[in-house]
């Protein structure tokens, strides 16, 4: 009898220990995701009891101050079956929807597949103070409990208050300032960019200092592909490919050496936006150059060349037959060849190319000119 009683005690203790290991302790049974070192839980319900599906009450939380949200998760135990990850979105008190974002699945207690749905927001989502509702694409499998006030079990993670203050955009001096727009004039032209990796920096401006946001936020890095037309939504921090005609029937597709970005702006706030890049290990050729060359059958010449980050160029002749003459055109670098194009003073398209390209030197260049002889050229960086 004592043996049976001892066995029952051992079994009971084992079950209780397993319960505490699985649940993490009463009052601490939060759904994933968990905060990292620079984050904290902005909202979450500690639910340690059994759960049911299809919460009868809405899932809401309130921010007392603006916060940067980095992760959102919902719990889909679903009778130990889990569920294929869907989407999660937020809606503010005025009906504005943030997202939806595609969630990733993580196993739950006992290895239940896709019991946790988690959205990772990079960059973080800037939310003003206010009340928010969480919307899950599968309420039928969303878990709830009495401990969660019969609302869907959720965790919202954000940066610790104040830890992202003072962040500066490297391209901040080139920030474009946009006032609030009317609903019928929501788009504005952004830059044409040399294809490559970019960070998009953006922020709300409530003060009177034009070009200076209250706080810079970073989106990216993202790959801008040549010949593509993009729209960046400053309010939701989304970048998507688009058809130029959706904005203006007069717009055409960009050339293969250019990535064009337009901005979808806010009807409520002024925004500042700038583009940092191209990034990465590729050669960064934008900047000022000193050129020299020879035109066949004529004379030697020299010029100042400015390769701009947006893929345009300016060229001013300093020595030669057309001193003071200015040209404007475009440039692109495909990783091997640098190509410059503009219209020559005498008329006709000019195409210049160098396949010997380093960070500070352009060698063995040749050029051709419609209606005139071509020649050779080289350049060295001057900035």
C-alpha cells in the first residue's frame, strides 16, 4: 500500500514538474515571440490554463506613447494540431489598417507544428499613441482562455522606450520634405537610382525645421533592380513594384540602367525621405572626377565630371575647343563597364565606355559621337 502511495506521489510530482516546465510558471505563460535584449513586451496576456478556439472578444491594446513595434505573435494550439501560418494585422481607432503581414510558424508545446504565428517587422513599425486591435486571418484556430479575457492570445514586442532616439540617416542632408497630401494627390516622384542595394530612411516631421524629421526610421537594405518601377509607402513602410501608369498615364517604364522610386505619402503628416546607397561591396563611383582625353583628328581636352547618385551626370569642359560647355546625361555601371551618355555640343548622341574601372581610376576609355569623330579618355577621382 505504501509502495502504491509512493508511486502515486511520484507520478503527481512528475506531472506537476512537467506542467511548470511547459508553462514556465503560473502568471508567466506568455505566447511567443519573446523580447530580445533591446526589446520589451508591449502587450501580452499570461494564459497558463487550457485554451479554446475562436475568441469571442476582440483583442485590443493601448499605447500610452509612440512605440516602435518589432514582432507580433498569435497562438494557434488548435487541439494540438496547429495551423498553417496566415497573416496578422493591426487596426487603429480610426480604422486605419497596418499590414497584413505574413507570419512564420514556430512549434508549440510538445512540438505541435505552427502553434505560434510570428511576424518579424524589419524595420520596426512606428505606431503613434492610441488604441489598436489585432486581426488574425484564422480566428477559427486562434486560441483564447479566460485568463486572456476571452480574447485571442497574443504578444506584441517593441523596442525599449527611448533606445532608438538620436538615430541619424547617413543621407539626411539629402532628405526630401513632403507636406501632407490630399487623398486625390497622394503620390510624388522620388529618385531615379543606379541599380543596387539601398536603405530608405524616412520619418514624420511635426516641427517647422524643413528636411528634419522627428526621428529617422530605416527600411532596408533592399535591392533596386534596373528597369523596375517601385512605390514606397511612407505610412506603412512597404516597398512594392508597380506599373508607372497606375500613377500617371504619361509615365513610361524606366531604362535598364535605372531604378525609379515614387512615394505614397500621408494625408495626415509631413514626411522626410532620403535614399542611402548603393550599398554593399560594389564600387561606389558617384562623386567628382577629373577627365582628360583626345578627340581623333582634333585636340586634347579636359573636363570636370560629376556622377550623381541618382544615375544622372554633369560634364563641364575645362580645356579644349569648347571650354565652358556643359553636358547633362546619364551613367550606369554593370559591375564591369562604366557607360556615360549625353548629347554632344554639335548635336548627336555621345556614348563613352570604360572597362578598366577601379574606385579612384577609370582607364582605357573610348567614346563615339554621332556626326563627329570619337576618341579616348580616362579619369581620376577628385573628391
